[in-house]
C-alpha cells in the first residue's frame, strides 16, 4: 500500500494564479482532510470530506475549494492564490471520523510545499 | 480539547529507551490521549493512543497515570530515525455530534534528538 500520496511535492505560484493539489489514498478510508501547516501555528483544518461526493468546511476554508468525486481522491483548489496561502499542505485520511467519545486515527501524506509570490 | 504541556526538547542515546512526558491536567473523561510525530519535512505520523489503560504497539508504549493527568510515551530502543517532533494530543473524536469537524491541534511538541 502506498498510503496517502500528494502531488505535487513543491510548487511556486504568482499571485492570482490557480492550481489544484491532488491527494490519493489506497486504504479505502471514508474520511479525508486537508490541513495547512505554518510555522508556530500547528496544523489547521481547511476542508474535509466524510465520503464520496460530500465536502465540508474546516477552520480556515476561505480561498480554497475542494472536491471528492472518487472515494480515493480529494482535491484542493486555489482559485486565485495569495501570498498568505504560502504554506505546507497536508492531506490525511481516516477509516472513520469516530462517534463522540470514540477514536479516529489519521494517516498523513508527505505534504505539498506551496510558495505564492 | 484539554491543553497539553510537553518539554521543548529532549536528547536520548541511540539504543536506549526514550521517555517523553506529557501533562494534561484538565483532561476530561471522554478525551483520549494521542501521540503523533513529525520527522523533518514529512507528514505527521500516528504512533499510539489510549483512554485509561496502558497501551503498546509495534512502535511504542503509552503509560497513562491513574488520574489521567499525565502520560508518557516510551520508545523502547530509540534509533537515529526516531529523531522528530513528538506531539501529545488530548481530544475527543474529531467530529462533534452535529457532524461538524474541528482540527487536530498539534501544539509545539517535543523535539527528540537521538544521539549516536
């Protein structure tokens, strides 16, 4: 199993450009997530999906869109990139989100390092 | 989610046990203790989690005190590849009962350096 993979690994954009980050998982996980990690900020949830065809907003969704057309793929789009979106983006997946009080274990991809000039 | 306190950094000799402490004095009854680590320039990696009892898997052991206010992650035979930032996270499930999600808050963690 490859686990969670992300493409591309690195990208440099100019302000106003658009791009799509691809996340793929081969673990048959229902739930998938996009996070961004900035120095001193920990991980912040951008969007997540609880199943094929469904998406929902996380903590910092503005400026991003997502799609989950296939169970194994979760796409993160930047419509008009801004320097504030310079960050490392991590995708994760889990078998289930867990009921209240239950547990969930997230498996992360290697990350995409995005720089917006 | 309960706040956690971890030392900023620790060193450990290769081959020895690494014991990483975490204080979570405000933990509530339905909150789990999770440990993740992040090796430089890589994605976070799940290590282990527990609620009340001590847990062990192929990577590590988790010791939770009886009052659940602190825990220790033990890497029994540390290797150079275990050098990473280790995060102790105390939380309930990701999703609220309403179905909305909240983030996995990693905090600043402990930088473990395994020395040859």
